[in-house]
C-alpha cells in the first residue's frame, strides 16, 4: 500500500505531468525536430572537456579508497571542499575554508539536508513568487510549510516589505533564488540589503536567527557582464546552496555544495547537525568520484555564449511577434506574460502549435509562462512560425 501522502501524486490531477505525456506522443508522431520543447531545464551544452579529462586522470591516479570509499567526513572530501572554498574566496573576497563547505547531492540534496538541519514540525520557510515549485517538497519533507510572497511584477525583484508581513515566530528561513528560475531575473544588491536588514531586525526581535538561504544553481549563467551579488556579504546568517547541474552541465552526476559561513548562529552545532542530516536522509555523502572531478574543475565553465545567443534570439523573436517578455539577465529561462489571461489555457493552445512551455501557476505566478532556452539554437528560429501562428490565432479569437 502506498502512503496516503503520495496518493495525490499518483491518482490526483496529473497537472504538468499530463503535458509531458502529450509531448511524448507528439514527438513520436511528428519527430523530435518538429516539436518545439521549451519546457525542460536540462542543459543543452555538454559538460566541459576538462570534466572528462579530470575523471580519466582521477581513475588513473587516485587511490581506490578516495574514489569509491565512504568519505571520512559526511561533509565530503577534504580536498574538494578546500578547492571550492579557495575558488569562492578568489571570486568573492570571502575567507572560507574547507570547514565552511559541505559537498551535497546537487542543490536539491543540499536544500533537503539544510531543512532537516533547521526545521521542526510546524515551522515555516518563506520564498518569493515566482519560485521553483519543488521547494514545497523540500520544506515539507522536514515538517515545515512554505509561505510565498506574492509576485512583484514587472521587475520580479523580491519585495522585502511584503516578506516582513509573512514573518512570525515560526519562521526559520527565507529562500531566494538568483538568477531566478523561472524569470531569469538577477536579484539586485539593493534587494539583498533590504532582505538582510529585515531579517537582522526580526532575528533580534525573536532572539534566534532566521536564515537566508541563497539557492544558486544558475550563478554562473549571467549575461552582459551582470554581477550576481554574493548573498553572504549582506547578512551574516546566510547559507548558500550551490549546484554544478547547470554551471558544468552535470545534472545527472548530482553534485553541489552548501556554504555554512563561520558567522552563522551556532556554527559548530549546525555543521554537526547537517552531517547527521545527510546520513539520516540516506545520502551518506555526495558522490565521491564527481567530488574529485569538481576539485580539479572549479575554474571550468560551460559555454555561456551559446545560452546568451539563444537568449537574444528568443527574446528578439518573441518580442517581434508581439509577445510581452521579461528580458532575462541570467539562467536559461525567459518569462513571458501570456496574451490570454489563463496561462494553462495558453500552454494548451501552444501545444496545438507543437510549442511546449510551462504555465506560470507551476511557479506560483499565473498569467505567465516559462520558456526554457537551453535548446539547440536552430530550434528557436524553427519555432518562430509556430509562435507567429499562435499569436495570430489569439488575435483572431480574443
Ligand atoms: N533550485 C532551482 C532553482 C532549480 O532550478 C533546480 C533545478 O532545476 C534545483 C534547485 C535543483 O538542482 P539540482 O540538480 O542541483 O538538485
């Protein structure tokens, strides 16, 4: 018998899942190149060559115990953690050591470890719409509830005053995600300062730290020289969740890390609790071979220029057809206001033109869709006649 809590996922409204079934059928019928699938955040660029070279060298050079054994510390391989810390210090002028880093099973694994570390049943975590919907599961897995600040259109910067309204004695953390999935917006320094000020004031009022959790899988995907402010600089009780899924195109290798700055409340206890949490959740430690690859590849980069080219082509193409889009500064997603009110209805209409996008309600923000441009460049040009027909259909009928 499956758990009651899982029944809605198996027997309930299939939601976006239904759309994926339709897409699979369309691909079988029309061929992959004739379905414009902008729905998935799977990197279209391959992992950098350095990763392959690093893995080969590791297999040839490192002792089997280091490659395949349990890590001596649940926080991960000491060498990999030191390499990550030094890399962050070079980039951001921070002063981290291996002690501040825990290697994790992607950002998802990191966030689950963190919430197990800091949440009690009945506690709350706040985030800003639109947001990555899986946060609900990560928070609920540890008995918490996700509270969502309403979208702040048209900038989609986080609204610190609205966040303050949601804070109460049960609040344990606030999650931010920048560059943002799904908007592509980079949260400004001003936004981070305002959030930090509110959290410092409320933490002092309640007598314990409300943590800021910076979820940053898209940090390296920033365009036009835009800087993504490093959140630990604006508020002491900040924990960073990072992932190599997008920055090195390694989503299947499941590797990332948490940064616990030394300034956070109860630093030693937090580290100890996180090391228990990673075991209790069954991860034990992050995959060891790929930790060693990260150690050798901290300076490697994905082909950001390719995503940038896609970004410009998609934005210009859609704008030229009359679609209202947010110009993305980062990540590989474009956020588009739907020309009909109901984003679900728009996504269904798009499907008839073999265009697949994700309705904004999946991100807590109806009236928009997410168009993922981590796709082959040609697909963007090839899809434009379909987007044009879709717009014509809407103009003729609404
Ligand atoms: N956070 C955000 C905002 C994401 O978009 C994703 C994946 O798409 C994740 C976390 C999970 O990433 P990972 O593959 O590192 O677990």
